[in-house]
């Protein structure tokens, strides 16, 4: 059976890597990348040793979502003709995942959607991801959901229950595998030396903020809150912020936070380094979806820098807080975690609400079982 995996961003690569590795020895596998984040993408591919068969190389500066969609559809057409897959895998909610799914629909090729059923119920938050994943759901043939809540979302939208499977999130598989690789290759000492300018004896606040809906005022508010935290708790904290390469992120972040004591603005770090930072952190401030799923495995509290989240399980469990992008609210909630041990202890709990590390195995078994039914 011929399978084709299509993805273009680092988060997609992270979440598909353990799945690709599980299928490699049993099925004929082809990998197609669209390369929106080529530099960051290559780090993940190298780390997990994932070979690439096709590269659409669609990235151009300041291109629009329409241009991305058109380029992926046009590029995928040739790949489908060349590789003749019997099943396509897409992950999550990127524009490339949606465009690839649409192209497969045009060619009547079945699609398996990894991380299906996530919903914020606001089509502009996250933008354009919410609509991307809704549209993928209505075109996909297999829906692999991370949680029961995601399954319920799909059932309410009329998806066939026989095609919906709760398997957990493959990001947990990837995180656990990454931790093993870091330990096996003794990377801890290497990273400690590489980042020796950071005082790890202090409370480390890890920040990731780069979402499209945060551009402009929301990101400025986030940065102003970080500046205030660094100045207020100078003796207690270090802030680590790997800054996304998007010019709209870089310009805002560096204008406000450059040269602020105890704030370390880093270029995008590799996936294993990010995992290591998460493990070292006291808590995390993020607008990332993946980190909302990874941090609970490490027992790290999460302050979610968004107005809505499609991952409500962490909020309900009390290990994450949805705080938005208001400067004063970010400062207040972060200050509580820094200063109040009882508040911190309530949130700092290991939780497997998004998966137990066996999602890839479950997906593999379902596809293997249905080999003659596709």
C-alpha cells in the first residue's frame, strides 16, 4: 500500500514524524514537503531522520494565503500523478494541509486527517486555521482525534461515527521520543554549554508568540507585559523567547524587548532545544497549539496568550489558563505563578489529557486493519 505524507511547517513535521517512522517498515512511504518553514522544518526532519521525496518549495516573502493555497494545489497535482498514493496523510490546520486535502478530493484519493476535530468556534481565531480544519473535516475519510471532545465536535457536524477514532495526539509520541533521544545522545551537557549565558538557577519563563491574529497591538501588549515582568522580578526570573522569523513578529519583539535585562531573544531554536527549554522552564507563556499539548506531559503550567483555544481540556483540568493578550492581565497572572507557591502547585501537574504516547501505534493498526477497505 502506497502512503503519502504532506506537510510544510515545523509543527506538522513534529507531529507526523513518529507516525512516518511507525509506517516506514510496513508500507511504501513517500514524503512531500511544501516548505513554508524550510529552515525550521529541516531541523525536525534531520532530528527524526525523515527522508523527503518531494519538495514544492512554495515559500516566498510576504506571499498571501491565496498564493499559498494556489501553489500547493498546483504542486500537489504533479506529486499525486507521480507517486500514485492510495492514502494521503495531512496534519492539523495549516493552509497547506487544507490545500492538499482539496487537491486529493479533486483526484478522489482518500485522506487521513491527524489531529481532527479541534474547534474554537470562531472562524477568525485562530485565523485561518479554524476554517482550514473545518473544511478538511468535511473532505477527509479518516478522522484521527486527540480527545473525546474533538470527536464530539465532529459528530455534531455530521461526520460518520465509523470514520472517527480517538487515538490521542501524536505530539505526545514525538515529545517522549525526543526526550529519549536527548538523553541517549547526552545532549543535556551540550545545551547547558551552548546557553551558558542563561542563569538556570532562576525561574525560567519560556515564551512563544507568533500567531497571525496576534500581529500588531496584541503582540505589543504581550511584549510590554514581558518587559514589566523582567524589570519587576529581576532577581527571580529569566525570560527565554525564541523569536519567529516572520518580520511582523521580529520587528515588534525586538523594538520593545531588545537589550532588556534578563530577557533572552533567541533565533528559532531546534525542536530538541525547545523540548529541553520546556523541561527546564518554570512555566510557559504561549499562543502555540502544540505547546499547550506538550507542556502537560512535563508538568509545566501554561498561560495561553489567546482569546480562544481549540484545546479546552487543559483549561478544564486547571493546568492551563486562557488569559488573552492584555498587558495587565498577563502581568498579573504571571506574577501570581512567580510569587504564589500554592497557585503554582495547583497548575504544575503532569497530565496525559492529550495522549499517552501511543497515538501512532493506534493509527497504524487502524490503517493496517482497513488495508483492503480503502
